[in-house]
C-alpha cells in the first residue's frame, strides 16, 4: 500500500470522525455542555467520554500497514485536550492508548502508540492553559504534528524488528502528519457552537433591552394599569401565551390566554409560586399539575416562575406561560431570566425614584423653611444694622463737640472714628467679611466710648498678628457694646474690656470679656431659647446668626466678676 492510498483512506477516516462529532454536537444535551463557558467536573467527564470514544473509534478504523495501524486516534485526543483542558486530554489519552495496547499486545507499534497517546493528552492539556481561543486551531494542529512525530520517534527506537519499523514510518508518517489538519476542523466546530450561543445571547440581550426600553415609562408609576401594559409588552415581544407579575401574596397583573379569569385584581398566588418566592428559585412547571389556581381557567401547558428581587430580597415573581408542553427551550429560559433581572432593576429604580421624589419634596419644604429663615435672619440683620442707638450717636456728637473746644486734634480723630463706624454700618451686608475689617469698626466704636469715659474704661486687645479669617459682619461690636453698657456702666463706669482673636486647633476663637457686672442667668437662658424681647435683639441676633452659619452660637460665661462671651469660626 503506497503513501497516496494511505493518505486518502486516512482522509476518509478523519472525515468520519468529523461527521460523528458534528452529529454529537447537534444532540441538545451535548450541545448545551459544549456551549458552556465554565465546566463542572461532571461536564468534563461527559466530554472526556465523547473524545475517548472518538479516539477508540479512530483506532478501530485504523489502516493495517505492515502490522501497524495508521489511525486518527491522536486527532481526537489532541482536540479534546486543546478544547477542554488536561482532564479531557489526559483521560482520553490514557484510556484510548491503553485500549490500543491491549487490542494488539505484542504488536510492533503497540507500546509506542500507548506512550504517544498519553503524551498527546498531556501536551494538549498544556497547550490549553497557555493559548488564546483565537489561535487554538493553529496550536491544536501543531500539537497533533508534535504528538505524531513523537510517536514515530518511539517506533523508530522501540519497535522491533528495526527494518520493519523504518518501513512503517516511511509509509505512514506524512499521511498521518497531514491528517492532523482535521484537528483544526474539530476545534472550529466547537468554536462555531460557542459563537452560535453568543449570537443567540446577543439577540436575546437586544430583545431584553428593547423590552426594557418599551416598559420603562410604565415603571415611573407602578399600578395595576401600568403592570398590565408591562405584561402585555413582554408577552408580545417574546411570543409567549400569557404573562403575569405578582407580589408575595397576589397576582398584580395577568395578560394572555385565560385573561378573562383574572379581570378582578389581586387574585391570590398559587402554592408553587409561594414556593418559588420562599426559596428564591426559578421553577419550570407543568401548569395543569402544579398551577392549580389557573389550571381550569386557561389552556396552558408549561410555565416558568422567576423570582423578582430588589435590595431587600424577593418582592414577587415574573411568570411566563406557554400553551405547548415542550416550548420552554434553553434560549427562552435564558431570555426569561434576563427579563426578570431587567424588571427587578427597573422596579428597584422605580422604588429609588419614588424615594428620591419624596426626598425632593421634603427638600423643597426644607428649602422653603430655610428661605423663610434666611428672610427672617436678613430682617434681623437689617434691624441690627439700623439699630444705631440714638443715645450713642448724640453722646458721641456731644463728646466730639466738647473736644472741639479743648482738644481739636482729639475731636478730629473722633470724627474719623465716628465716620468709620457709621460707614461700616451702612455699607456692610449679611455676607462673610474679613475679620480685620470687622475689627476696624470695633476699634472705631471703642475709641468713641473711651473718649466719653476717659480713664474709667480700659480696653485691651489680645489679637494674633496676621490673622486671616472670614466672619459674619456685625458680630464683635454688639458684644463689645453689651460689655460696656451692661458690664462697665452698671459697675459705676469703671472697668476693663478684653477683645481677643486667637488661632486654636484649626479654628479662630473670638471673645469679649469684661470685669464689670456679671450677666443675669435669665438673660443667658433667653438668648439660648430665643425668647429675647424685641428691644434687646442685638445679642440674640449674633447668637442666632453664628448658630445658623457654624452650627454653634455664643458661649456665655458668668465670671467673678464680669462676663465672657466667645465663639469659634
């Protein structure tokens, strides 16, 4: 038998292997396994059995060449290993190799073929872990060529008599090497099956997204009518015979075959539906046997019950019915599962949107309250700003007048201070200003008061250099005024006021302290409670504005003697 004849016969045997593999992949159960991305142990054992059988068949179909068998065994072993990993490759290699050995014990190539079969399984498993799916067919053919070459080397060194071994190698090596092209075909078949799955998945994804797009508007406000429209859209798009949506207790919407039986809302769900909800498990059922609530109302055969979930757990089910008994294909199941996930997501979004709307309503009310508070605060500020004590103004003018006669230079300085004080009061707004500008107004006020009281009033400044901070306008001066009027003047007009600004632990501490009469406890209580009379709003206004801006208002302390008021910005 010459090389060309051997080649043609091996080509025929390889074609038979390919045809048989195609037939196997058309079987529903096997096809489902081949399409998986991740394989369980039982899946790999089934696949190992398939490729082992193909390898053994390749041995039985071998061509007798001088006591040896030119066959397609290596093609099946390498294809299994490259496609599905070491377990498949090594298992099929060992079993089919051992089979090759025992059917021809003592044969000239029996032992070399046994060893090379195991080698092919190990090598193909190694390639599986190292190569990308794109070039798997190339590496598969290469692995087959290496395995057959290794087999020829073993025959050359181990087969006896040596001259016959050489003659076998010369006749079968090239045909068997060329025959490894069949590995590429087997790999391509599996790739085509996986691609088919991806194409179906893509179509299902598109369909699911189309359904999601069509149903989205009805999830804005979930009620009986909107749920019914959602069910009808799903039914029409997936060509089912009926669709329903339930909560954990009742059928919320039902459309399709037997729809008239569910014209009344809130029909109690069946026991099998309750079981699906309780176990959070997808159930495929025969309607007549298990869906008792509908068995007499509609001519439906099969159904799928799919739990709908949100962040809190199972909230209901999506149920898809078919009139045909065996219409629940794998693709339809996958689509139904995808739909349930989308519906669950849309329901969660709807829930979130509802909460968000409620929150926004609350925020609007809060903003309205805040706006009113801001308006009131602005009014209080304007009252404070315009609350230039006429007695202070008249006293200041009288003091200036007296100094014009006895100390014109002092009078000029007091006029400048009064001008600074008045301009500040007229120009400032209720925004935050530089604290140094606020202190300029305070110092202008102090100089006027010191001119009135002379040596009886001492004002000390404990202010850090290069202080940088923003402060609500008209917050320090009212405290100084309070210290002088209610602390010093009530003490006979004698005393000391300390104005301090210090940086402390990332904050700026501001305080005004006097050693005169201590503030009444009742006044402190009224400041904190907001019960100050309208004619004494200055101190309370400062406290309230600080509290609104910083969350904490004035800290008021009774000293012995005197009073201390401080705040942090």
